[in-house]
């Protein structure tokens, strides 16, 4: 893409416009460590879907014009911009963060027709083997040591270097591997960890886009898109945590959830009646395995029609939920966007009358097929459509539904993908599926969040499969239709860690795997690995072996109970991490590289993770393994199970029989825990337990009612606990406006 020589420079407030011979470039200094770079090929005044509200704050910066470059400098970042719009970015210490690659993309050798025909005959897609430039494209220089993190829940390993991906929300239920280019979410945010510095890039373009992180060449990485603007943000920071803080400052942070949503959840596509649901509900209570939520998949609807209820198989409206509530369960129901095309069906007739559905190129309502048969698709880009959809949740909420699970919102369809020219809206602006596809689930989640908030006054619990950057403000996510495979469980760690670093603090996988048949060992190891994942849900597919714990015998029940009880013990710690994340943007579940970036051993560590900074979890992820090679980073760590004191910066071989997941607590930790209960709300939490390790420590604990927004009005407690070298703990109230604990008890590991 030719820009030509720089011709002129304009400045208006915090915005600079550089006029090149063939294209303008607009720089916006949002903060001293966040700079937006916009090349408006398509639209100058495009409104981001990920970024809402005014994010710019006063930032001092200077602009210097030299013969060679324009130099834009803040206290944290400096950009050197040359002719042809070649640019370098430096941090305040002079480290080179990012530089445009000044060569051309490598061109792949063209396949001749004979070779292409042979590949196609054997089942290969030869159309993707010939390279080419994209309509929108930028190339950035690579250094040998550069590592990449983020991009949401793309498959594969933690470090994305040497891989390529696409941002195009896709319903792909087959087994995922590290070469899957696209899954259900599009989160084009990258963290680049260099030898001596770190920076972030957020590419804000909702069209089909492509990211190649050194697979094509060791000299550069690239971002490309089929349409739209080249619109990206350079995010500075001295640490990975600061970069994540800047990204979530832009796109929003995960709000504080209700406490019960952090409990254990059971689901299956295939609970086909109220009787099925209650049998599961009763069995959990009989076996004393804690559980807060049972999900209802598509079967509860009348012929899969959204916002309807099958009274023949699921009892009269409200009766099933009354029974579940009596046992402490919070029901969550699925809702899909595909709306049945059926005369007399209220959702269809209302949407037609109000012109709320997407249309084809001829102006007719677009029809495809999903679960209910012929279906139409709400145009969620319009506020009036989102409001209409939001209000239709009221009847379910009044019946006792406590959360909504948005699914099939890529949008998925059975007669092939929606054509690119299907007409949608971006608010009042007419557009097409090509632009809206990646934000369809995002807009649906916005509507669901608004409906729950409006009609309950509580913090909404929304789960979505498809979304875009910034959706974390409205919804929890899971990684979609995984399989009961060891390789899929192994992806749990890198997928959830990268999701967390991409802003989605509240995330999880289908424990045990959605498709295929789970084995007893796999379920045990998956529950152990997922015990500290923010969303903790067992879910499986119709036609597969049922995977409630008791389907596999007493030993599996005992192991599931052990780790689910452990989860309930650590609820206040996990809840505190969400509370802290509202300010920091940091996730609950973190890769070790986030806090130990200078340690080369952790840059590619796929089998361990941190919960906050105090807990290290090293689950067994291989079939048949009874030992785990654990890497402990710098510092002193204590084995959670044995109390053994261990020095960091070393590998150790930990015995790990089938009922043991290696867990370590950092020296100088104070971790709040609760007594085990069968569900949140079974009894008041009157006692707080403090799990400590030797060494000086300080910890702030948040306490409120765990359900609504009263804490925003000051109805909460903040406890500050301080431990000295002798192990004495001092308690101070930083804020007190809520009934406090009656008792605080201390247990010290390693003592």
C-alpha cells in the first residue's frame, strides 16, 4: 500500500493528521501510553463496537518535524513516522517496541492446476495455499525472541509465535487442534513480549481479518482484513499487566459477578424433561456434591422456538423452577438468535411487523435454517431490536430463571453461512453481514445483559459462545463445543489464560468435553484442572455418554466432590480477584509469564497457571500419568497438600496419583476461604478462614451481599489483613458498611 511522501501535518487537540501524497493517517493520543493509529480507507468516523464512551484523558505530548520523520512523544511512548508511513514506536527507556517492516510480503509459489487438482482430490483446500495481499494490511518487523499472547481462545499453545489465525466467528464442532485458524470469538488483541520490553496491539476492525505471527516469515508478522479501516491501538506499559490494564481501560473490564455464578454448574444437551432435571438435582444433593446451577439446553422450548416453554415435558411454567429453588439451584436457560419462521408465533409476527429481521439483497426477510427449522435473524445492531429482545426475557426471569446462555450466535446456520450481502444495521447505518458477522454475538449479549439488569436489578449472568473484543463488559464466555479428548483438556490452560489476558476474566471450558465420550480418568483430571477456572461447568452433548460424576462410580464421585468442595472453599478468594479486576483489568486465571516475564522458562509454559498471584496450579494433563513435572518460579512456595517448603526457579517431579492435582501457595500469602456448603445461599458466611503461608503478607478482602449493585452505593466491607514475620495477623477495616463476619480463623501452611 503506497502512502508516498509526507506533505503536511495538522494538529487539533490530541489528534494529529499526517497528509501523505496518497493517503491520510490520523493519530490520536488517548493517554500517555495509548495511541490510536487510523488509516481511514473506508470510513473516517467509524464508531467502535469494542470501545464505548470517551476514553481520552489529558496527555502532554510534543510533535517535532525533522527532515527524516515526524516524532510524536509522550512521557511513555514516542512514534517516529517516516515517508511511506513507515513507523517505529519506542518506550520511555528508548527500547524499540514496534517497527513497520519495510520489505514486501513473501509470495508463495503459485500452484499449477495439476497440483491443485491433486490436492483437492485428496481432500485439501488448495485455495488457501497461494498467498496475496489483503485490502487492509500492515506488516511489523519481528525479532527472534518475540513472543505473542492474547487473541482470546484461539486453539493451540500459550505463545502464538509461528502460528496464523483468522478472526471470523465460526461454529466448528469437530475436534480442534493447534492449526485451527478460527473458532467462535474474534478478539484481535496481541501482547508482544520482547527481550527487554513489552507492548500491545489492538486491531479494531470487525470484517474478516487475518493474523500471521511469523509463520509466513521470521522477518515480520502481519495483520490483514478484507475490508474496513486500518485502525489499531499501540498500548504501552512496563509490564504485561500494565498492557492488559491499558487494553481493558479501552474495551472495558469484566464486572463483578454474583457470587453463586462462581459455584459449580451442571449442564447437558439432552435433559429432555423436568423429570431428568430433577433427577440430576436430587442426585447432587444426595451425594453431597456442591452444585449451584443446572442449565436447560434447547429441549425446554416449544419446538425450539425462543422465549417459549414446553409444558408437556417440563411442567407448567414456573413449577420446575420452584422445585429447583427449594433445593438451592439457580436455573440458566439457553436462548438462540434464530427465530422460527411461523405464522402465529409471537416473536416472528412481532419482528415482521416492526421490521426487526435481517434482509437479503432483494429486500426480503432473510431465511436460513437452525434448530426450529426455517428461521430468521434479529438485526441486533439496532437499539430498538436489542430493547425488544431484552424485554422478552422478562417472562423467563419472572418464572425463576437466574441467567441466560446465548448460543448459536456466530450466527450459526444449517444451510451454509449467511451470505456476505445480507443486510444488517450498525445502529442507524445500513451495512451487511460482512461487517456485522463478528459482532453479532456481541450485540446479542448486550441485549441479554440489558434485559436481565432491567428486569431483576441484579448483576446479569450471561454466557455467550460468540463475541468480539469488549464483550467482557456484558458476558461470560466458554470455549465452545470441545471434545472429550485429552488434547482438548490440555488446551484448557492456554485457552483460558489467553482469554483472561484478552479481557475476558470470566471464562471456562465444557468440563469433561462436550462431544464424544468422556472416560473416568479424563473427567477426574478435567475437574481437577478446571477447579480454579472462573466458569466451572460440566457440559456434554446429546448422543454422548452422560458425564455427571456418578455415571463413573464411587471413586470418580469422591474425586469430583473433593475438588468441587475445594472450589467452594476458595470462593471468597476468586470473588476478590473479580473485585480487584474491576480496577486492574487482570484476570483470575493467569499464565506464569504474566508475573514472571523475565524468566525464560515460563514463556512457553502450557501446563501450569496462577490463580491471582498467590496460588499456582499444575494439573496432570496426560492420560495415565501419576507424576507431574512442575516448574516453580522465583521465590518460596509451599505445597498445598503437604505443607512442604520449596525453593523456586527449579523443576520438581511431584507425585500425583489420580486424586491429586499439585497446588502451591506462595510464601507470604493470605488467602480467604469459606466453609464448604452445598450451594451459595445455603447458609450465611459468618466465619472467614485465612489460609496463610509464612512471611510478611498483606491482603485486602471484599465482602458484600454478592447479588446486586448495593456495593456501588457503599454497602460493603473492606478488610485489610497484615501478617508480620512471626505470623501475627492484624485486621483493619478500610471500609465498613455491611454486616461483618462473626469469626475469623487462621490456618498457616507449613507451620
